[in-house]
C-alpha cells in the first residue's frame, strides 16, 4: 500500500466535502464576520514584521510557493512589510536567486527603515508609486523579463477599478501553473462595513475578479484552496493560471 498516496486521497475527499458542509460554512461565516469587525488579521507578524493576513492565508501562500517554486513574486501593497518578508523568506528556503518586488503608493519611512534592515531584504526590491501607473509597471516588467516562473499577490487599493487595472497589468506575467492571489475579496461577502474606505459591496476585489474572468480564460478560481482554509480573506481570489 502506498500510504502517502492514501493519505493525500483521504485528505482531498475531506477537503472537497467541506464545500457542502453547511455547519462548517455557517461557523466559518460567523467567525469571519466577528474577526473582521475586531481587526483580528492585524494581530500577527512574520519574522518580526506585522503581516495583516489571516494565518490560514499565510499557510496557503506557503503551500503555493513551495509547490510552484516561483523565482519572482510581485506584490502590490507593502504596509508594514510582513508579507514581502514572508515571501522573501520562502524564496530563501527554496534557494536560488528568487526575488520579491513590492509596490506601494506610500512606503512610510519607519516601515522602509525596518524592511531595509531585515535579513530578508537582500531578496526584496521596493518601488513607491501607483501600482497601475505606466512608470511602475515598466519597472516591474523590466525585472520580470529576467525570471522564468512568476507569482503575483494583489493587496493594495481594494476598489473595483484599481484591482481590475492591476489584474490586467500583472496577471499576464503569471506563469502557467502559478497563481495570482487577490486579497480582500471577502469585502463582497461581508456585512462588516468600513465607512472610511472607498470600497464596499459592489466595488471591491471580488467584483474586479469576476469581471476580469469574463474576458480572460487563462485563469480559474482554485476553489480547493478556500474549501481547505474555510477562513480566508480571499474567497474566489486564488486564481491559478491554466493556459
């Protein structure tokens, strides 16, 4: 008996069953709503830098990076730097010359200082500016030409228009078999409203993903990931390039 294969088969069947498990889905919805309201995802760090993500999504990114083995990860939205430090640390484990490109319209000086002094900064390049601008895109494309396997993570301005522009700009760089992960699609599914933000129901990353996929069939939503995680800030946002 191939015990590893049997274990993986059993795991896949269990994960697939979660999609129709109404009890689990209800509990997940309650947990997500309660934790969004309390900014639960702001509570964690990666190698000393705050990483504003659910731990489940961090685990999913780890699995994807280890499986895909990208040599370039492009991330929009830097904030405190935890996410780009995480990606750089995963590339460090993979070895080779992999690097992370982080984009943000405002890299605050105190965050820049901490990121640049971090041991993982040796694998990171940061560019300040609008991720959808031609100037920034040209810099990213210039770096991308030097790499073979690329992954993209979108987590900056969450309006429909901005995310759709990012998808059209950066999703084409994603390698076949790799992923474009679009965070905060949960905004569309949540009843938690942020009055001080320009995004909300009907105007968010999920609506952008839905519109993008109508015209671009190179990507499919990897439902297995969100079925496995249950709790995720990116429902419908794990996009796998299949052609």
